[in-house]
């Protein structure tokens, strides 16, 4: 992950739900998602807002589901390669699984 870190990049990113709710998320947690990582760091078809301002609008993901996905990002960041007992992450409906799959998390 060190190759994606840059001193010019902010420590947080803004993820915006379909309803316009804005979540300020630690960049390290957001980069758990391969999709978000690509949108923020890679060259390609992504917009100025995504790459330069660290702001991503998810028009297909509701506020409730995006909130749960973000909780999962923090959960995965905390417990990946952990030697402590890993608590169960609350199972959410098919919609959460679809959103996580879309985000490649």
C-alpha cells in the first residue's frame, strides 16, 4: 500500500451516497476497496473530483448501505492479519453484498 501513499494526498476521502449524504472516511480505510483505490490513484477515465479532491459520488448506493460498507472497510482494515479473535461482522442483506462486490472489497 505504500506505493499509493503520497504526501500531496489528503488523509481522508469523501464518499457521497445516492441521496447526497457525505461520509468523511480515513483514506486507508477507503483504500480497502479496490474500486475506490483505482478511482483515487490510477490514471484512466475517472474525474478530476475523484482524483484531485478525493471525492466520490456513488449514485447507485443508498446512504444506509454505504454507511454499512464503510463500517466494513474499517472492520477489514482493523482485523486483516490480526492475531486477536475476530468478531463477527453483522450480516446485511443482499444489497450490502452487491455494493461490496461493486466496490471490490
